[in-house]
C-alpha cells in the first residue's frame, strides 16, 4: 500500500490525535505538550511539523462542540498546529483501501462470533484469558464462518506471512518493549461489527498517509503499539518512532480520562495549565510568559529526548 505518495518529506512530522469526546483535561494537555515539544525540539531549532488529527470515527462517543473547544484550548496554550486539522470521519476511503489490501493478502478474516460465543469457546478450551476487560479471541472463525453471518473482521496474527507476531520495539522514554500479539492480544478487530474501522487500523493508515515520523502520546496507549507495528508491516507502511509520555493520575490513583469524567482543562491561565503539564513531564516550573516557558522547555526536551529522524 502506498499512502500519500512515494516521497515522504525528509522532515520531522509529529501529531496530536485527540478524540473529540469532550474537552481536553489535564492529562490530554500533557500528551499535547509532549508531542509539540518533540516537534519543536527536532534538528536544533529548524523545528518539525506538528499536526492535529481528530479521531472522530466513534460517532456516538463524539460530543458536539468538542472540536472547537479543543482547538481553543490548544490555542490558549500557544500549541498551534502547522496545518489545518484533519478528521478521521472524512478519510473513510483510505481505511477501506487498507482493509481491501489486507483481505487481498489473506491477513484478515470475517468473524461471526458474538461476545457470548467467545466466552463459551474460551470456557470450553479451559481459558479465561482476558486483558483490560477484552477477551483474547480464540481464533474460532480463522478456518471459516461455518454458516454464521460475518460480524467483524479480524487480523490473523498467526497467518504464515505474519513474520513478527512477537514484536520488539524501543520506546524513546520507556526503553525496549516486547509483546507477543498472538498470545497476549489475539486476532484483533480491524473492522468492527457496526461497520466502523477500528482505531488500530485508522491510526496506522493516518500516521503513514500524514508522513508521521514521530508518535508521541500518552503511556496508556503504549500497549497498542505492537498491534500497530504488525499492521504497518502487513500494509508495507513505514514505522514511526514512538515515545509514550507519563500519565496524570487522579487523586484515587486512576488515570485521568474523559471516561472517568476528568475535569475540563481550565486554560484561562495558560501558564498555570502548562506548568502542571510540564511538571508531569519532569520539566521545571517556569515563571515567565508562555512563549518563554515553551522555549525553555523545548531546550530541556531536546536535551532529554533529542528527536532525530
Ligand atoms: N485518539 C486517541 C486518544 O484520544 C489517541 C490515539 C493516538 O495518539 O494514537 O486517546
């Protein structure tokens, strides 16, 4: 698959990819700031491009007005994208093309199992493997639907041509990582039973089509990386470098997220919000103006993570 033309620009391109399911909270500003700093820290001041992509495929979870609110919050913090934002909901043809490619290569298969079917089969196999509340699919439909209607499409992690089901990579902050996707995650969904393209597929297609060289995002997403590397290999797409930034925890120790109703980020005093995000990234507090603070953090970031192509 050749997305976005053969010649990628020889420059750093990073992105912040919020889902418009609500306004930014303190945790999402940490991820936004980290990816912005990384782009600005590239190549000793000749800074890289920083893009914003709205991951709005899950329409029922999207909230009216969240896009403009997020853009206003970023603007208040002087985190300005270098190009107009893109929206996944407007890029469906690209995801369809990727699925067609995977079907053609025999790397995905239709699955007719309901959650109940999967539970029953796992019990029959004496397996109760579940991770993050998700069942590890036992591969029931790999050999055919046996009369069941197709519900979702799954990536075949044990197909003969998937050479790296056990994936190794180096996270720029977390260090060496390894995941055996076939056993830990199983054959994961790329096209959901409601007809929606799964996050794993869309993110891989978009990162390639937008020539993203460096993915900087919250550590809660680190666990998805191996699946994304497998999909990149299956689609013959380049693999960006990954850095997963620290999470902000709520007082009860849980990660801040829109799902657990984290408070909307107050950007009426941007330096206050940015200082809190910077602290989560291990950067020193800054007392000057926003522009000075950002410039100082770019220098520290370059020293800590030195983004290179
Ligand atoms: N849309 C995802 C989120 O808001 C981010 C995905 C990514 O950065 O890969 O958590």
